C-alpha cells in the first residue's frame, strides 16, 4: 500500500452484495477543523444492507463506500482543531451535521455511507472534528463501532423520546442490532422487558441478555395479545421495528397513553392500520431516526457507567465484507455484525 491510498470496500457498477469490491481510495489530508481517523472497526446496520441492495435509495450515486458506524484513532488533524488531537480514540457520529437540537432536513441529509457520502468500510476517513466523539478508555474499537446507529436509535427510543421509567414494561421485536440494545438500555432504566423472536435458539440468547419474557412470534402469531397478558395490560413502550406486519398488533397491545417508537420497516413500509386505536386511546406514535451527537455522548457515558456490553454476534475482516452482509441478509445474527479493519 502506498501512503496515498487506502483499502476500502465500495459498491461499484450497480446494486447488490455481489457488487461490493475491495478497492482503493485516496488518503485525504484533513482541512481546517477536520481530522483523519485510522479506522479499526465498523459495524453493519440494516440500512447498509438496504443501501447495497438499492432499496434504501434507488437513486443513490455510485460508487459509494457503505457503512455509517466506525471507530479508530485520529492520525492527522487540520488547522484549528479543538475537539480532537492525534492519538485520540474516537467513534464517528452517524449524522456528522446533526450535533444538537431539533432535526432538520439539512441535518438529516448528512448520514454517512448514504446521502452524506462515503462511509466507514475503509482504512481511513477524513471528517469534520465535530462528528467525532471520544471512546471511553476501557472500551474496544469493536464495541465502540456498534454504537452510532442502531444503539443510538434504541437509546433515543427508550431514554430521550420514550422517557422509560423504572417499573415500565417495554416490548422489543426481534434480535437485531436496534432491538438487542433497546433490551439492554431498557433493563438499565429499570424496566421489565418482553422480547419477541423467531426461534427457540434466539429466545435463549434473549433470556441470557436479560429479557424477562420471550415470545416466539412464529409459534405465537398473536404475540401482541400474549405480551399484553404477560404485562397485565400495561405495556408502556414498544420498540417497533417490524413495520407494516407488526404495527396493528403493536397498536392493540400498547396501553392507553403509551408510546410506539416507530423505528423500522422490516416487513414493509406501507401499513393499513386501525388509527382509532391510537386516536381514542391517546397513543403516541413516535418516529425515531438515530439521534444527535450530544445524545451519542450521553449514551456513551451511560454505557460506560453501567457496564453495558453491546452484543457482538459475528466478526468479519474487511475483505470478508460480502460475507458480513450475507449474514445480515440471512438474519443469522443476534445483535451486531462487526467488521475489523
Ligand atoms: N430509524 C432509524 O434511525 C433506524 C436506525 C437503525 C435501524 N432502523 C431500522 O430498524 C430495523 C432494524 O434494524 P437493525 O439494524 O436492528 O436490523 P437487523 O440487525 O438486521 O435485525 C433484523 C432482525 O429483526 C427481526 N425481524 C425481522 N423481521 C421481523 C418482523 N417482521 N417482525 C419482528 N422482527 C423481525 C429478526 O430477528 P428475529 O429472528 O429474532 O425475529 C432479524 O434478525 C430496520 O428496518 C432498520 O432499517 C432504523
């Protein structure tokens, strides 16, 4: 490798996991208030798979380096940097342009590995220092790389927007990155967690990670009623990642005045649902899209202070990126899929 180029995984020539190619990118010198990060680990989110498959944005310009979640070491800084210095261990924020405050169209157009440009499946990236957050001393790069998208989304749903309190009952759906972290954060907040999943083997993992009750939604298609019965009718928050196929059940299961955190659309994005279940019962339908950098910092403090250990399911090397994406597509994982760089 020459000093002017780095290895990267890029989507070239069309959509599809089989179009992911190990290629080279320029090593870019940081400009004013920018830093170059030598990336050591990344993690995949469902969004990355959807982007690669051309579903997330069929008009996405190619080539693009996918991936939003990365962690590494600052190896160079431009003039005027105040937040970071060479040698700092950092994690990259999902929305480099959303530092704090209300979301706006401009802030939400900065997501890495998508509308905001090339992502983290590469050896180094040059980025505004404002998008970087220090990693707690005892945290590995692999663990830090699990946090920016799925975990911050779960944190926003449970803590920032959901305002879960001790004694509340939270329902999580499935064993993906968002849901497993939501389980861990909800337990940290003192909530009771009812988790759903598709298989007995994954149910065992959920119990080991602290779920109070697990419902196999294949064996029990009316999982919403089963959850409501387990909660004596009082489900305070549902982490809704299923979308079209689960929203009606969530609306029937949530208590009056409860909150459905609308996060994912795994079973479809267009739903015909009974709106009176929300209207007449004052249910809050709360869209969640990741969070801002200050919330990422707050979450990192909470993870460190409470010893939360994000669940890493599989680890692949950069050159095995296709296998990492295929593992996600086959839903073999529980928690996060990490790529070491
Ligand atoms: N709005 C945001 O900011 C944001 C951020 C991150 C993710 N998301 C979205 O949230 C969803 C989950 O993302 P992720 O990264 O956690 O995905 P992931 O890691 O790929 O999780 C997929 C898992 O979800 C479960 N699942 C699949 N279909 C389901 C269904 N119909 N009902 C219930 N569970 C189902 C399966 O687990 P089991 O086999 O255990 O059921 C599957 O393994 C995606 O739609 C993603 O786009 C949104």
